């Protein structure tokens, strides 16, 4: 483990440096190793080839293929470096760092600190990490193809021998056969192999052919006929494949760039957009594991908004939120905190004490779960609370009374007539100072309220404000989707109204490669775009006016939209309704409504999920609460679980979709199920979460 961590640190250090401010050091080191291997092969090629011709050819091909991809990755990194500079400073100085052999990014940031328009945005990010898996794929393909190439060249040599009188003619015949038969088949094999090796399915292969096959074949016919005339006319047979592979370094680099062009274009657009606007960083926030807790009062904002028995208000009916906070609480205790102070809200008491919403029952439940005494205070601020907190030693746990018993927590409440009443600003400030006085370190582990600018979320002014383990996990997974997703990136969006999710769709269209629109809002798309008869299904008149604009943006960003094409229908919105089946061709009859998708639609969804490497899901495809209309949701969930079990990143974006995962008991089989309904939605819409923004950066 120590060796592995040391290796990772070394790679990060190497990856943070450029040569002459332009060329990634790590890429250069890898290229140097590869060139050394080539020099060894060159010196001993004849001896190796005489003893083991096939193996020698395979190894030579693999090494040269690796060099070609390294060249391609270096060019990509160089171009991205130039874009990063241009995005921040269009007049970036070309002479910058010209005297420094190594330029380290943190020095760059410090050097130009006054020039950066947004201090939280890193204008000159580290180079893209060297993709070793991609290099291995580019070594594997020529390695595997070498036996076929060897036989093909041997057949050409025997069929069209180079001899007196026919040398040029036979050389041209070899070129003709090679370019008309082997070249198109070889390119097809190359793009198929690479797409499948990257995890793509049949649709991904077809799309790759549609996008790049013909341009690549045209480029092949510009370059290779002349090269092969020289090769077949002048080269001995044992050098023909190495000669082709050597010349092919540039060609394979071109193929490497072509193969990854779609992802690179998307990533380039994202990098530029990211640099050109101030955004909330998800991946650079301080976490509890980054903070020294020894001897400190650790003030933790938890989410203990648990359901209570309605008759007695003293029995907790579901303790999952308390259980979810235990790792953070135990970590603070185990790391020698002087005291662990927990604060939370419960229900909606409207800014005044109400025994119905007291957290006292939570204290008893927490004691059982921790196996440790929990001191409960009758208030959450004030001298008496401070006295209890300061008396704690050796990780004593204190649970404060409901934060929302004070109007200053939310900043407003409602009077007896239901009118909104704002809290006095001076009182809010006093309340926030009262909370701040209780801790030395602030930890936020309440992601579900991260979208609320409440006092306990943004008003605690302590030197270190870090995430707990729950929030840390949320930020890590949303960062994987929104900041640096593995591609192809698919979003699955359900829900009733288009107008409710316009901002969500617009934001994701700047990030994803593919989008499934399902659930009730799909009918608005189907009727508006294709004039499909939807019967009494949901139709969002206001949202329909934005459909064409959203589709146009998808086309512009090369985002593939998948819509349902068949439906399970009902004569009324009821669990006991009569059911039917409809397709786009026939439409849904008047008086009937679509409440789920059919088998053909499910097949489309599964294909899109199989093609993706990152899947973000928010909103079910059908009315899963009714068994008759749950099949589409269950089938989509099964496909998502299968994807996660195959190493893909599958994120459930809270709300109803989290309920689906809980209903079928698969929460632990997915990469991440978000605990924040509203917070998740606002994050996906591109909004800043006040509770996250308030955390310290690393």
C-alpha cells in the first residue's frame, strides 16, 4: 500500500510539470523509455527476426504503436495547454516561462495571481493525466494484427515477385491489392477494436464508423500508396512491416487523435466553459479527513430530520439518516476531539419552539447506536449551551435542540395567518455568532440542506470548514459527473413537466454525450417534435415552447437524444386502471394516458446505458408506485445496476429515483445514490449550493 501511494504521488508530481512551459514532463519520460526500447530492437533486429520472426514483428509493432499514441497524447496535451492559456488570457505571452526548463503550475498561479479574473478558477491546470490504458490499447492492436500482416505481406511477395522486368509493375500490383483490400478492412478492424476495448457497444461502433471511417480512409489513400510503392519496391521482406510501422507512427498518431476526437472536442469545450465562468468547485473542498481534530470542539451540522411516530412524537420510525452520520461522528471521536457537537433541524416548526419537533428522541437513538452517552441541550445557542459544550472531554457528544426553533436559522418564518415574517438581521448575526462559539472546527454532513443558505449552513465563521463523509461522497461523485466524467456520459431525465426541468436539461446539454428523456415530460417532446397522438397523457404547454430550442442545442453540442417509442397506457390514473399498449405510429387514443414505457423503449434505454461509461439518472420512466406501470422503471434500474457492476459510474440524483433504488433494494449495487433531493437537482441545474460554497478549499 505504501509503495502504491508513493507511486501515485510520484506520478502526480511528474504530471504537474511541463518542459519549457508547453510539453508535459510525464509524456516526455514515457516517450524516452519507448525510444530506448526501439533503439534496442534496431540494434538486434536481424538476430531477433532470424530466430523468432513472428514474435519480433509483434513486439516491434506494439512498441511503435505505443510511441504513436504517446505522440498523439502529447499533441493533445499541448493543444489543451494552449487552449487553457487562451481561455483566460487571449493575449497570453508566448515568452512566458521560456527561461524555465520546468514550469510548475502552482508557481504559474502565484506569478500571475493579479491577472486571473476569477481567483477560484485555475487558469493553467495540470496536464491531462497520461492515459496508460489507451496506450495499452494502441500497443495491443498492432501486436494482435502482426501475424495477419506478416502472412499478408508474404502472400503479396510470393504472388507478385519483384524480379527482372516486372519489378515496378508487380510493386504497383502489390500496392493496389494492399490498398483496395487490406487498408479498408484494416481500418474497419481498428475502429471496431478500439471502440469495443473502450467499453462501447454496437451503437458506439456504428457511430464511430459514421463519424470517422470515411475521412480516415480518404486520408489513408492520400498517404499510403506512395509509401507502399517504396516499401514493396525497395525493402526486404523482413523490414517491410517495421518500415510500415515506423512510417506509421505519424499515421497511427493521426488515427489515435481521430479515434478520440469526439471526446477531445467535448472536453475542450468544457475546459473553455469552465475557465470562462466562476463555478463552485466540487473536487477541491476540505474534508474532515484533512483536518487535525485533536483536542478541538468539532461542530457538526448533521441531517437528523427523521420521521417520528405521529401518535407520540417520541419514537423514530426510520433511523437511516442517523446511521448515515455515524462514520463522521465516530471519526471525530476516534481522532481525539475534545467534544463533538451535533446540530440539526427537524420538521417545520416555523421559527419557534414546538415539542412536537424536539430532537430529544434522536438523542436516545444516537446513544444506542454509538454505545456512548449523548448529552442533550434544551436550546442550540446561549451561555448554558456553551457551558455544557465546554465541560465535555475525551470526545463527549452533545446534541443541540432543533435549530429551527429559532427564526434566525432559516431567516424567516410564517405567522399564525400564514404570512411570511423576516428575521431581524442583527438577531441573525447574533444567532450565527452563538453557533460559532460552540466549536473550533466546523463540519457539514447535511447534503440534503446544502442548497439552503441557512445560518447553520453558511453562517458559522470558523477557520476550518470541512465536509463530513456523507457530503464528501456526494461531492466526489457529482464531481465525477459534472467536472471530469468518463465518456460517453449519459443522463437519464424523467419527470412530469418540461418547464420544471428546463434549466436542468439546458445545463446537462453542455456536459453529456447522450440524453434519455422519459417519464411524463417525454410526451411533450413527442407531440411537439413528431406530432405523436398522446391522448390524455401529460402535456406541458409552457414547456413545449422550449422543446425546439433544447433539441437545437443538443444538435449543436452533438448530444444524442433518445425518446420512448411505445407505451403502456391506462384509462385512468389509478392502480386498478385498465391497461393497453400504444406505439408512436398508432398513437395513444383519446381518454387514455401513457403511464409507462414499452419493451421497444426499454431496449433503446438499455442500448444507451450499455454505450455509456458515466450514467446520471434523475427521474423514473414510469409511474413506478403502481405495479402495473413499474416495468419500465425496473428494467432501466436493472440495466443501471448491471452497468455499475461492470465498473461504470452510475449516479442516482436523489428524489424519486432514490426512492426507486430503495424500493428494489439496490442502493448498495449502484455507484452512488444521492441523499439530497433539492440539493441534487440544483447542483445538476448548474446552481451553486451555499452550503458547499461555504466550505474551505484545500
